[in-house]
């Protein structure tokens, strides 16, 4: 493995530097591991480094530690880099770790397959330098973080969709009978318009149904119910979005609501 010093003064784009990273170096060549370890110890942030010579040693390290970044040699005595990536991706503690393939193999298929299967960057052993390792490290850490956040957002979105589906189903079950009863009473008005007592009773039924509809809308828009639904979906409600209402929507000319189950 040849190490190249880089003293170029070319301006580099600004990137976020982590404060600390737990790094695993997987390579069956002791000198290559030592070279990569020395470079990692000179990065712009503190590191804790663990080494593994084989996939078996790597699996043991994964069981006992949580890593932010893994450098993988493609050719290993008991497998290859693609197999190592699968082991990492199925490890509960390390599946979000950034992976960088480091190999002396110049075969472009190796690079393509590695990147397609979840590798975040690639370094040729002939081009190892402080700058190349720094670039690959930051790139892999940032991509891994973005991937983790994307998966978390998708999980939250799925939870919210599940809550909304259950909510709309419940709304339909409660709302449809109320509308049906109101429509039935309205149609009944024409049959009892000459009977003052029956007419007044039907009007009272319509008003009661309207009151229940207003109560139902209050329940939907109730602060505590919103917060509870969002908590069930594992979403922290924002206070400026979900303020408590100053009063109900039920008109004053309707009979007061008997009780509020949330108070």
C-alpha cells in the first residue's frame, strides 16, 4: 500500500466534520491495517479504532461494538467485501454504519457492485492518502446519516398513514349514521307539516342531530385527541401547530353538550 502526501492548496467545499467516530478496519494484511490506522488517527476528529483480519473476526467485533464507519478490504481469506457488507447490513447495532471499500483490485465491476449494494465510498489501495481517506470518511458518514434519517422519516410517515386510516374509518362509522338520521328527519317534515306537534318534534330531532354533529367536529378538532393520535404515531406535536381551542364550535342556540370526556 503506497501512501501519498497531499499538500495541494486547492480550495475544498465546506463539509460537516464529526467530533468523534468509532471505526472498524477489516483487512487481512497487517501492514495495510497499520497504514490505514495511522491515517485515521490524523483525521480532523477523534477516532476509536478496532481491527479485524477476517469476516469471522469482523462479526465478533460487530457483536460487541457499535461502529460509525467500516473500512472493508474486498478480498478476504474467508469471503469478500460484498459478503462483509451483508453481514453489517443485517447487524442490528451496525446496519447504519457507513462502509468504505478499500482494495487493490482495479476491476470496475468491484466498484460498481460495492456501490450498488450499499457501500458509501471506494478507495484504491494505490491511492491511499490522508486526503482520500478524509474525503471517503466524511462522505460515508454523511451518506449513512442521510440514509438512516430517510428510513426514520419513512417509518414515521407509515405510522401517520396508519393512524389517519384508522381515524377516517372511525369518522365514517360515527358520521354516516348522523347524516342518515338528519336526512330521514328532513324527509319526514313534508309528511307532518300539517301536524304541529309532530312537526315540532321532528325539528327538535334535527336540532339534536345537528348538535351531535357539532360535538363530533369538536372531538375531531380537540387538542388532546390530536396529541394522543400523534403520540401513537410516534410524532412529537409542535405547540404552535396544535394549540388548545378557546371554545367549542357548538352554536349557543343549541342545547349545551352534556359532558366533555376530555375534561
